[in-house]
C-alpha cells in the first residue's frame, strides 16, 4: 500500500541481493558485458514494475537505463537497479491510496497497481533514433573449460551474440474520452554496443 504523498523505492522493498536473502546467480551487466552475478534478473522485475507505474500514472522520481539494450522490453522503458545507487523510485501524488501487487506465475512476471480510475488512458511509445554497427566478435581461450568441455583443441563456440549501440526516446501518451491526445517525451537514452564472445578450446 502506498498512501497519498508516499514514495516507493525498489531497493528498499526488495532488500540486498545476496544468497543469504534467497537470490541466485544469473546474468548481470558489468563493464558493458554480461557476466554471472548474484541477483541477476532482478532488473526484469524492476522494469516490469516501472512500466506498470507509468501506465498507472504514478510520478517517477528515479530510474536508470541499462548499459546495453535489454531483450525483454523496448528501448527507453527499462529500469536498471543495483546495490550501489541505481534505484527505481516513484511517488503516489494522487489523493487516493495505491495498492501494488507483484508476482510470478508460469515463468511470467506480473505487476499490478490498483487505485481510483484515471480520467484518461495511458499508452507508451518507444522510438529508436539510431542503431550503430555491431562490433567484431572477441575470441578468448577458455582455459577453465567452462564453455568448451569435451571439445577438441582449437574448436570454437559462441558464448554471446553482442549488440549494436542504440539511441532511443520514450514517450508517454494520454488519451482522453473527448478525443484529446497528449504525448510527452519522458526519456532519452544512449545504450552502448557490445562485442560477441567466442570461446576457443585450449
């Protein structure tokens, strides 16, 4: 429950992403590259809640983009969170309380926000301004045999596909019953490129 004038912080609600708190290892982005880390995947939860908050008309007070374009949401509609300062925050600036429900079912993350009905409908629009070139793949010798176990020396296997840089904008659209339509740019983002990684058996 979020009362009138109250603020929400994703990091405060979820807590520290540690194994002791029940979080597991999965892919995270560090230094513009995907690697394994405790709490990987939590940004999909924050992104889902971010989009729900936008559609509910809540005022976003803090949101950060990822370094790379995520594959599960349109550009400029992601919400990167971590334990070192990146948080998703919003405030209930309405006169009525807001109720937040988030859950996972059948491998699908859902966020629902309940309150009084808005006098308009909200839609979101992502606009890609430019797409750069995908960098050349980067090969590395897999001395630990993490990816090339059972492979002959010199054989190769792709570990990640890489991605081009992307510049984008995010728009929030209000559609009123009388036909009026208001469109506001809420974000502009520049995502970095990343080289694909190819493991070579030693």
